[in-house]
C-alpha cells in the first residue's frame, strides 16, 4: 500500500507537469554548435549595474536542447511586472551559466529579453551567432524595441569598433580609437533617448559601457538619467542610474562652472583658476603627461600654433601634467616647445588632488573655459580643437 501511494503521488506530479504550458520555447540551429553546450540558461540581473555584466546575474532556470534543437521553459518566473532577463548559451568549457560575452554582437552569447506576466515567448536563433541571429515570434512592444536596439548596436559596432579589439593598443591611434568608441556609444545613447521603453533604454545605457565607465560621455548619461527619472521616479534601476549619473560622480559637465581650482605651478606657487584667467577671453585647461604620446603630438602640432596665433588676443593655455619625475616633465616641455604657456603638476603621478577635483581618470583630456570659468567644451582634439578656438576667438 505504501508503494502504491508513492506511485500515485508521482503520477499526479507527472500529470501536472505535463499539463503545464511552457511560457518560453525556442529552436536553436546547432549546425555550428559542436563547441557549445546543448543548454539554454535564464538569468536575471537584479540591479542596474549587473546588466551586461558577467557572473553577476541570478541564475533562474535552465533547459536542455533536444536533438531537434528545441527547448522549453515550463516554470514561469512569476514576476508581476515587466522584468529584464537574459537568455544565455555557453561553450562546453564554460563553468558558469551567467558568463556574458560582450566582445562582438555578431557572436555574443546572450540576448536581453523583457519578461511580461502571462506572455508566451517563442525564440529562434543559431547557437554560434546567438545574439545577432536571435528572433522572436510576435514580440511585445518592449521586445520589439530590444530587437531594434540589437540591430542598431550591431550596425554601430561594424561601423566604429569592428577590428579594433584585435589591434595592438598603441598610443599612435589612441585618439582615433577613443573617437570611434564615443561614436559607438552615442548611437546607443541616441536609442535610449528616442525610445519610450524603459528596459530597452537601460539596456542601451549598459551596452554603451558594460564596465560602467561613463567618463567620456558624462553629459549624455546625465541627460538620460534626468529623462528617465522624470518618468519612472520610483523604479529601482532608475534610482541607480541617477546615482551613477550624479554630477558629483561625473567629470565636470559642459555648462558648469569651475570655481575653486588650485594649480601647483612650476615655480612652486599655488595659483587659483581666477588668477590664471586674469582677464583672458578663452582658457584651454589641458591635462597631459610626458609619457602620453598623443599628448606630445598635440603639444607640438596643435597647441603651439594655437598659442602663437591667439595668445596676443587673450587666449591662455594652462597645462596640468600627471608626472612623478620633474626631469621628464621639464624635458617634455622644452622638446615640445610648450614652455610658452603655463604649467602645473603635483608631481604625484596619476593619483593626485587635481584629477580628483575634476573627477577624471583618463588622459588626454581638456576643458575650454570662458572668463567666468564656465566649461564651453571639453575633450576636443586635433582639427576639432582648432575649429572651436578659431570660431570662438573670431566671434568674441
């Protein structure tokens, strides 16, 4: 009788499970899948900073891919509101189901999916090109936006970043690589600005920098935080975004005024920004180093000509150097012909009070200031810097 009772219980559970309808089903093309596990994983980033981050998302469920490439998830996550999930596949040698690859959207191993209560979702993809081939049957509006984001990200990647990852990280093309990265990020920020769907918008902001480094797009991320906070004031992820994009956490923004800034000058004096301005029409605050090849090229090819042309018209340059060797600093100034303008440094290397005050981590960097210390533009280099200074000096 005991064994009969157990058998009856097992039969009931079996019949219940068979009667449950899968909420997420799909078919994977496994023709190039010899290196891949025949498994699909469902993971949930619980915080904004976990989105697009490896090893951070919570593992919710997994499903085996059968011989026909089909899989299904029967147990619904049961959330009562839209939630961002990741559908993930892994190579055979990968131990962690929540490892996300962000190297190339043509082959990355996951897709961000918006779960909505009571929705039935059907997926089709090729396992070896999972993100780029991912498609949905009759997607919701939120998931339509996610597919659009994927397409725009992939197009931007092909235009600006493809091939850069394999190049040697040499200083000669550092500024070009940085400009390409910014152009790529701008495309993703534009998507966030143009959509009405919150979760795809937040996905775009995380894809703009999976590492959470928004230093070079500070104005853009700040504007998005303001936009989404006005619409979704109580959303936890929006609150996180607002914290990340707080003015106190970002570099000085265009339009803000730098007031209390002290320069430890070469002659040993501490000079305030107002003393540096001293009636000047336009001030270029340049952050550089003797070991920074692009900085040195810009000294010689851009800053010297600008100084010669406009210093008589109240154009000033003050350069702060990330130096620990006074000898190397002095040698670079003389070799570049940069002795013409003002120089300052704490001689404390990368970690110094000046970079902390400006909330900077990356060079080359610069700020163009008016006579009030207001930031007119920043991080302009090469011809862009020449054009800005030409235009401003002619109009003012």
